[in-house]
C-alpha cells in the first residue's frame, strides 16, 4: 500500500469485496514479508512463520466482505498472525505449553502488539534498504545480522577472506546507519536498538 495515501483512501476494499485476485495479490505483496517476520519473532522457525503468514491471508480472503477500510485489513492480518503463532506455540510441545500458559494468563496489552508492528515495519524498511546495497555488502549483512552466521561461516560460504567479511559488514552497517539517521531520529534509534553499534 502506498505510504503517502490518506487514511480515508481505502483503495483495496472495493476490489477485495469483489474478489479481485489482483487486489488480493497486491495485499500479499505488501504484507507477506512483514507478516513472516512478525510471526518469526514468536515462533523462531522460518518455515512455520511463512505458513502462519499465508494462513492469515487465507483467513482474510474467507472474511473479505467484512472489512470497511485498508487499516482494518492491516490490523486483521497482524492479529490473526499473532493468534496463530500463540496457537502454534501452545500446541508445539509440553515444555513450551506450560511457559505459554503462564504467559497467556497475563493480559497482552495493545502496546505490545503496536511495538511488534513497529518493529516489523522497521524490518521491512531495513529489507528494502538492504536490497539497495552493493551485492556483497547486502549478502554479508543478511547472513550476519538476519541469519545469525559467524564471520567464519560467512567467509566459507561466500569464499572470501575473513577481512573481506568484516569490511563488507562494516560498510553495510555504516551505510544503513546513515540512511536511517537521515530518515528520522526514531527510526535511527530503533535501528541501533535492533542491530547495535557497527
């Protein structure tokens, strides 16, 4: 969805009501990556997070006639994703079930959902900027910060020296820091909290 769109411009709703496949594909394109990341923050398994995100889209399609605004669609997708993650964690195994049951008894504040949504949107912005980096810097950054690989593992996988990994990691980090600092103080602070100092 366009970020410069006014809240009253609900361009997706008529097409969604009509079952327009192009509109539905646009919604998937806009929200798949953020929802996958959001689900991953709960379940920590990429494949499960992706399945949960797609399940949220299926539920949206099934209930498409009930929405009155694009914002309702966005909120619905995040709430369904969160609920499906909690269901998955509850049923995953006995060890997690007890921890989750203790947690679920405490009301989950809306502020927690908002914080996760903000973090998810930050990650979407970061993914967008990573795609604009030089190929090697982008690859090293992804492997290091998003995949959690060590410098040695990256060196072996990419067939480059450890020094080259450090250099590309540093250049990518500094470029992203500058970009997010230029975008605004709050984004810069969130970026630093997420990835630390380079």
